[in-house]
C-alpha cells in the first residue's frame, strides 16, 4: 500500500464509514501459490469494542473458495472514486501528474460458516441493499425450493479484521493554490472527478491547518 503519512485518514470512524459506503469489495487470496480474487458484497459488523468482522458469501468449488480452504489468509480491498490529476493544474507544472483515490485494505483470516449463518447473511444482505422492508426481493420472500438449491451452491464466510490500512490520496502534498485549482478542474469534469473534488473541498481546512 502507498504508505505516506499525509495520505492517511487518521479518524477510524471515517475509515469505517468509507467501508460501509463501498461494500462491493475485492477479496484476494492465494492457494497453491496462485493468486485469486473475487468481488463480493460485504457486511461489516463491530463486536466487543473495536473488533471488526466482514461477512459475505461466495460460490462453492470455485478457485477462490478452494484457495481459501487451503490458505485462510485474505486481503479485502474497498475502493471508492478515483481520478487523474494533471500536473498542468499545479502552480509548478514541471513535475509528475498523478492519480487521486481512496482505498481501504483489510487483512485477516477467512472462516467458512455453516448453513444457518449462510441463511442469516443472505437475509441481512438483501435487507441492507434493498433498503425497503416491503420489497418482494427480500430473501425471506424467496420460495423454499429456490433457497434449497441456492444454499448448496454458495458458502458463507467471515473474516475478523487483523489489520486495517487506508490511503486517502487527495493532493494533501500540494500548495494551496494548486489544491484549489485541482478542485476547480475536477469539479468541472463531473463523475468520479467531481466526487474527489468534493472530498478535497471538505478536507481543505484540516489539510492546511496542519501544515507546519
């Protein structure tokens, strides 16, 4: 991970909020020395103070399922908006252009769960993302025959987070004139660029207040 202190978010709650806002994560592991990865929706649970757990499900008998059976070590990557930042927007453009982005890495060991926990996770997953207690797509409304066939094809997992790292790279190393100009240019681009611009705008006072 890009490990420079001025690109780190120090507030744990801000990091947790980011994870909740970007739950479709990249789950990465390695089995028989071959890297594997899959993208899965992840539910975040806190327990006993600051203990953090990630829960979800994956298809059975796939490369990633088999890899985690062999080697339980896992990396879960949560990514948000990202955008190119041109050096021509700097007060001194004679330097390298870059990329602004926000990312959180969670490391831990995968543990596979039984059928009852699988059904609970599926119920919680549809409830979270449907966000409508009257939705006909909630898991509890699915026909039993369908659920019976589904539960044989997937497996639930849980990972207790052992390490939680982040990079919120948002031009914190630039002078104020460059910082303001980057915000203006990114905001005009729209999309992910505008999202990054708004995040930079929210953080500006803190960034320059902390300068020596």
